[in-house]
């Protein structure tokens, strides 16, 4: 195990550059922020911890093999990571997206043909899984990092908006004076 990964404790935090301080998030209480800005009752797909960590299932497109796989994502404001696992047990890490590496977060404008009431017309069905149960997983957003671009689908638009909002929070106080 890497020693650097454990540098989150009180003693180890002094070795990190100041810009990695979790105080950089403009929101101190993530749970309260989500309650005030989103309907969390409708979004029981996302578990929000008292420490601000958020977990939930999303579907991610593979980098090499372009199939879509369900992954359990965990947003950690203290470690400044968005980590994905094979499942909710969080035992097997499949990948880590570092907040500081994120350059852009955006949603598909063609979000399941919902915009402007274009139901299936005008190429509305492109790139979507046609099988019945997958229609609800058609809300796609993208995370562009220095290393790669992630293509991710949420079960509902409300869930997608929460994840995008959480990720956008990490960029608000971007340090330009480094």
C-alpha cells in the first residue's frame, strides 16, 4: 500500500500543499447543501454521509472496450477524490478521479430526447441502449480530466444533476494563484 494515500490524518495533512486543504470546498456541510438545493427524498440512489461523502451507482463507459458497466461511485471531499468500485462493498477500486485533475464537467444536450420535447425524433436515439430497462439510465454526463474523458450515465436526470453539482463544487475555488 502506498504511504501517500494515508496522508489525510492530522499529522500528515501538513505535508500536503495548502491547495489540497478540504476547506477549499465552498460548502462546509454537503448534506445540508444537497437538502437545500436538491430533492434528496426523490434521489434515494445517493447515500450522503455525515462527513460529506456521497455514494451511489452510475454507469460508466469503458475506455478501451466501449461497453457500459455499472459502478459504485464515492465522492470524498476530504480526500478530494471521485472513486469508482465494482460494487457497494467498496472493496475493489476500479479507478480514481482526482478533483484537481478535473477540467470540465458537462451533460449531454441530447439527454435521452427529453429536451424541447423531441421524443425519439431527430436522431434522439443515437448511442442509447435500446433494451427496455436501460431507458432510465440514459442521462449522460462527462468528466474531462488531464488523463482521460469519462462518460457516465445516471438513472434519472435529478441524480445526474446532484453528481454534476457535487463535482462542480470542487472547481469553484480553483487556485489560479499557484
